[in-house]
């Protein structure tokens, strides 16, 4: 039987908001403006996924799909130090792939599945940072949205299947768009990707910076989690309280 596990984000507040952490057999999405900490959380999870946790979780390897070319392996070193893990081991346990276009991003999932078969049970986390960037570039015309959403749907159902079949946590970051049609709250931020992404994501969290410059995480549109918000910090040791 597959035992669901939860990965810590490095922030107790953020973990609490998520109902314990980033869950396996599910897709967790964090969206927000540039510089709000989405990639920093991705780096932190590369490390925390390797630590033992609750309910007999023993830790495991990570696959990182990078679409914005913002992964910095050296960033993992101080985060590993914070959690008293060996830097080299931590780096060796992260399998990195850069995606060059949306089709390539989809095709990389073949390699992911191959890896998950080869090293059965060893991988615990798949990160996609970010999920929509290449799709937005490849299908930028108005008339291309339908095709984009169809391709996106194929990729998301594949990700869902992977998370359930192999009991891994899928964590993805996403970009935002301002909803100019919402006249009452024109500055409300919405994740891109439309209904397809909304339906595929099990949990959606919005990151933003408040007027004081504090970083805030907020539950978005969840049937299960309370609609509350918490503050978190970005430190040299990664995401923290
Ligand atoms: P995005 O949401 O665009 O992915 P990032 O995760 O890249 O944003 O966050 C970038 C921010 O993280 C920077 O503006 C900086 O404030 C913070 N940051 C990055 N590295 C460090 C570090 N080593 N120590 C403290 N803060 C950091
Ligand atoms: Mg980023």
C-alpha cells in the first residue's frame, strides 16, 4: 500500500497552511509575481525531500525540470548546511533537466517515467519551475489558446498519473496575470493556465509581498484548506519562518 507523505517547506507556518506540507500523490502549485520566492521554495524542497520526516518517511531523490533557467545548484549548499546534510550528497540526489520548449517539457516526462522505473521507490519529488512559461511563449497568439490548453491538459494528466502511480509529490510554480476584467478588484492576481491548471492542481498557493516587504502565502480556491494566509521568510538556509 502506498503511504502518503508530506514534505516540509522549511517554514512551519507555511507547512501548517498546507495542512502539513507538500503532499505526495498530489500536485501542489505556487504562483505569484516575480521575486516572491517560488524558485527559492523549489530549491528548499530539493533539500528537505531528502530528509526523513513524519509517518516513516525516509527521504529520497528529486527531479527538477527547469524552464526558466533559474536553478542554481550552489544554492543548495547553504540549505543543506542548515539541515545538517552533506552538500555533495544533496547535489548528487537532484536530477536536473532543462526544458527548451513546451513540447520538450512534455517529452521530458518520458525520461522521468524511465528514471522512476529504473530506480523504483527512490524518487520522492518532481519539481517543475515553472509550468507555464514555455507554453506562454510557444502559444502566444489569441487563436492558439485552444491548442495550448489541449497540450497543457495532456501534460497535466500525465503529471497527475505520475504522482499517483509512483507516490511522489509534484511541485510546480506558476506565473500570474492581473485580472483587468475584475472591475471591483483590478489588482487581484490570478494564476495563468485557466481551467485546465485549476482542475489539475490539488492545492494552489499564492505568494506575494505586502507593503512592509514581508512575504505572504495565501491559500487560493481550495475546497479543503482554510482560506487563511501566513508570513514566511527567505534566508540563506532557504524558506523559513
Ligand atoms: P520567483 O518567485 O520569481 O521564483 P525567487 O524564488 O527567485 O522568486 O526569489 C528571489 C528572491 O529571493 C530575491 O529577491 C531575494 O530577496 C531572495 N533570495 C534569494 N537568494 C537569497 C539568499 N541566499 N538569502 C536570502 N534571500 C535570498
Ligand atoms: Mg522563479
